[in-house]
């Protein structure tokens, strides 16, 4: 049995303009040494969920609920100083889009070094050795030369790996990778994921993605739609026997499954539909779906939020 | 209907470096109403080829023929025959122009309609064809979703009544369910209007799912070209426009 590292309970996020929570009742566990994929389409609240328990929400956004790190720390109740002490050390966020998160006026080496200094590796010589080691571990070629380069001299895949290397500075327990493969080529994409899994073997990884291929490499899968978890369970089961109509719709829209589109458009996150948030686009929807909100029910190891699944 | 013979193209890289040869003799052909796929890794020259076929770039050497005659893209009528849709639909639209103007402007410029009123009329038809609703007509590109923007770009291309549509990674920036919607839309337009489509993508699975034939481009040359035996019978869904 793997130890639970992060337990998120009933996490809700309120937008500044609205009273209703936009992200509603998100609960999940992350276990040490396990990779969990958070899958959903753009704007469904995947990143906001992660930012909420990292306490990095934009101004005037409010989060409620609990996020237990280990036994005793509730991330949502910590003071700003306490959470700052955790970020970069026990919790690491690998943001999407390598290029935009690297500072264009500093060298790669300087920026990895900065992460090392922050986690308290002080003496210059071991720090440099450690920096080169980290770069080699993420598969960057010729670290001493590369360390002198500036971000614009790298390709997208390399920039992403630099962020991976910087994230490894503190040997975190919890790693949140937000779309680490966006904009990367097919083969680079899979090798980036392989590096990520290899490097953080003992940590709990939350991989935010909209890519089924990437999600399939994780042990467990959470599917989100319009700010709610609609289905969650072991990846192999969810992908082979999807139960929620949205998960089924997504799978059917893949090229290899015939490109069947889901009718309609995702709802506005400010005014999500009443009842089940998927009902306006659902082929199985009935009267009850527009009036009542289904709750997340676990059956056969898979949680689903649907009256009929 | 489209024949491309030995097209080459290089770009300058600065004074002291040799030019970068992106295309080194590409030859391919496309029949009326057919969908040809072009796949290849990034940097293989896919987009450059697309832009040359659409007449946006001039090749260094080689020839492009439409219906047996060399395409010069000199007259408006000739430029209308090949239209292009882009990878980043929100960047392919003028941020300060409303959705409606994005489609009526080319109609007026090409004198396909007599006045603004007719242009709006025609734009409405095109928006209905591509599944866009009236309420977004006056919005700007930043106020609509990526899928909607791609529909606008497709409507704008169709306004020119093209024979060939060059689709350069039309769905790689979109979510999978939106990808399915856009691809189905292209398929329906193809059967309705007899369009030929050149579909450029990096996703092998996508090309294999929709193209009857596909070519693999690598380092500026076509390394293989084959009929798509795997073409699964594609379902045209009923409910989606």
C-alpha cells in the first residue's frame, strides 16, 4: 500500500465576480511514487485546481476546502511564509511552456543555479557540480557548454528539460507538472515524460494534460469537465471502460476512434449550467440531469459523477 | 487538379552563413475532391510547402500547376482558387476586426458581392455553413474560443469559393473534441463543394484517419508517398453542422 502524500478534500475555487464556486468539490489523493494524470480540455480548470492548493491563484480568487500534505499540514491554512518555505523544496511546480518561464537575460546555468541556492546549497563548487549533474540527468547534451547559453538558443524541448532540472534542485515530495509537453514534437514529448518519471521516481506526480497519450503513461487518471471531476480511477480501467458520457465522448473524438465530435461547446466557467454541468451536451441526458447535481460515486474502483453511469 | 514539380526554397540566415534549404525538390499531385495528407517532423518544411502552394511564398525553382496551367497568383480570380487555413486561428484574424468584417472584407475586395448589405447576407450563409451562431458576429477574435476562430477562418476561406483548401495543422492548437468537430466540418464541406484538401499535420493518426493518400516530408524532400490502406470508414455525424 502506497502512502498518501496529498489529500485534497472538497476543494472549491470562486472567481472574483461570482458567488457560485466555479471549481466545485474536487477531491483526490496523490500517493508517493505514483503518477496521476489530470485530464481535461482547455479552460476546464485543471491548472486552477493545482494553483489553488499551491496558493498561487490570481488576486481575488478564493479557494475553500482542505489540502493535506502528509498528516498535519493543510496547505490552504498555512501562512504565506510557511507555504513559501514548501514551494521549491517539498512541492515543485513545472509550469507549461518552457520558454516563457525562463528569464531571457540570464544563462541557463545561472537559472538552475538560482534554484539550488534557494534550497540551500551554498558552497559554489558543489553547487556547480550539482548543476551539471542535474542537467545531465534530464538528458541535456554537453552540460558545461549548454550552461553558458541563453534561453533563446535552446529548442522548446530543451527549455522544458531545463525547467525539469531546476525543479529537481530540492528533491521534492510532490511534483506538479502543468502541460509539460505542450508544443513539443511527438518523440520529444514521450522522452520528456520518461525523464520526468525517472527523475522523480519517489515523489507523487500530478501531471496536468489534455493529451491522452501522455495521460496513458500514468497509473491513475482524473477527468475534469467544466470545473468538476467527472470520472477518476486507475488509468487502464478508465481508458478501456469509460463510464461517464464525457470521457466516452472524448475517447470517441480521437482520430484512431473515428473522430466522432461531442456536440456543442464547453460552457462558460462563470455561469456553468445548473444540474449536471455536462447535461446540455450529453446524449444520455434526462430531465433529472438539468435539475439535480449528481455527486461523485465510487463503483468498481472508479468514481463517476453521473446519474446513469 | 494540382501538380507541384521540383519545388525548392531556401531562406537566408545572415551574411556569413549559407542559406538554409528548406525544400529540395518537392513533387506531388492532387486530384479534384481528394484529400492528400502531408506529415513530417517539425522543421521538415511542411508549412513552407503549404505557403508556396497557397501562393503566399514564391518558390526558388519548380512549378505549380492548377488544372494543367501554371499558377501565377497574379490576378484576384487566380488567387481565389487556393485558400489557406492556419495553425493558430486567433492569430490568423485581425484582432481589431469583428468576426463579421473578417468575412465581408474579402468578399467586397474581390467584388464577389455588390454592396455591404449583400456581403453581410453572404457572410451569414457562410457562418451558418460552418456552424457559427449570430451572437458572436460582432465580437473580436480574442473574445471567441479557438474552435470558433477556426470556423471563422474556414468561413473566410470558403467565401472565395476555392477549388483547393490548404489546411496547415488546422487542429494542432485545439482540443481533441474540437479537433473532431473541425475535421468533420472540413469533410462535410468537401463532399458538398467538391473541394480538394491538402491536410498538413504532424499527427500520423489524424492523417491516417481522414486522408485517402499521404506523403511523408523529411528535410525538404518527400521520402514516401502511399495510398492509405488504413483509412477507416469515417463517420459523418448527423447532428453537427
